[in-house]
């Protein structure tokens, strides 16, 4: 067996992208989640996340969590994945539930899985830099069975709209402890965090699947047990819809607030050198990315029955409209 045969990638693609609706609402009035939009006139951001995943593992071990109501956009975009690898959640119950469902499905298939969580709505100008850091993190999991690694991006500017990881001491094995997490601090505090070595929290996680599950069990064990029971029941009774029924009863659970916060000791952080990373979370960050232009070697348009919304075209259209209204 090869050393990479238990590396899995989970692409997180179920979000609504509500903060960017001013740019992602098509002329027809349809709001398109940003992971299904392209930055320029090319593939959607989701496709770029899949490329990141395929650089680490095979399509057979690449999974995606998507929302049932987004099927018109993900059905073609994820056509290259095995159908069992596309996990559909019936409604949004928060980021923690969005990770827990595919996590349990992956563990059922591979109890020794090493897992990389990749958001599907990020821009990375220098993919090779991030890929090298992810590969190093996967290597470290060989002796970090009980620890979860966070990829902290070296900041390129003080941005109060991002989350920050303040590292603690070096652990002597290539990573640092986590002193604390700071979510969207004021600008003055952001600058202080950066001076103290703070890193952008990219929500990119590398962990053994078992260690990640233990974080959930420490905080929401009854939900974990109920989800596992629903999955097991469906395995013996295909078509019953036990998971969908459970979703109707679940509360909203946020991964950062309800799972991560207070469990800093279970994490280590790896610093990723500056790589032109952005979560494209606000119109301002999209505008900054557009000014930089397409990254070198950006992949070509995906052949699909769906026309992906171009954020560049939307930005230009809104500027023209604003100009006409101001005239």
C-alpha cells in the first residue's frame, strides 16, 4: 500500500455566500453562491478547490459537501467525482454539521483516513506554495495522530474582516501551539496581532479523521451519535431518508464558535508563506483580486451545461450601473 492511499480531501461547498450577494446576484435576480462563480471568464471557484484536492489525492478519495438547493450548479461541476463522494445536505445547519456528515461517511469507508478540509470559495495566486505546505502537514500527521493542524496564512495586510490565529510556542516538530483564536478583530487589534505573529485563519484543516471526530464528540456528542445512527440506519434501509429527517430537528452549530473555541490545546498551527490567498469574502476583496488579474496558469473554462457567473463581469456591470445612476 502506498503512503498516500489514506489521504482524503473534503471540499466544503454548501455555503450560501450571503456577504457577497451584491456581486453574485445575476441580472435575472438569482443569487449564485460564490463557489459556483468564476473570478474572471473561467471555471468556478469550486473547480479550483477540486484542483487543490487532486494535487493531494485521487478523485476516488475526494469528497464534497453540497446543499440540495444548489444542485443546478454543482451537478455538472462535480461530475468527475464518484456519486458516493458527493454528500448532499438537505438544509443548512451550520458549518459544524456540514463537516460532521461527510466526516462520518469518510470514516465508515476508511477508519485510518488522513483528511484535508478545503473551502471551495478561495483564491490562491501561488498554488504551489499552499500545496507544499499541505503536503508538509500531511507528512506531520504520521506522528500527530491526536492533533489537528490548522493552516495559518502569513498576512499580506491588516484585514479586520478575517479570523486570526495567534500562535503560541514552537512545539519543536515543525508547528506551533495555538494561543488563541480571534474572529474579525478591530483594525487596531489586527495590527497588534500581526506584529505578534498572528496568522490569517484560512479554515484549511489537516487532521486524522478520528482526531477531528473527537473534537465534535467533546462538544456535541449527542448530535454525533444521532447522525451516526441515522447513517447506519440508511445503510440497512436504503431510501428511508433518516439523515434528512434528522436534519429537520438539528440546531445550527458553527464549527469555529461551537467546536473549535475552547479546544485550542487540541490544535497546532502551521504557517503558510504569503501565497496571494483571499477568501473573496467581501466586494472589496473581490475588487482587489480583480486588479491583480488572472493568476499565471489559471485553468481554462470548464465545459458544462451551466454558464458560471463571472465576478469580473458582475463588478463591471455594477460599476457601469452606478455610473449611469449618478450621472
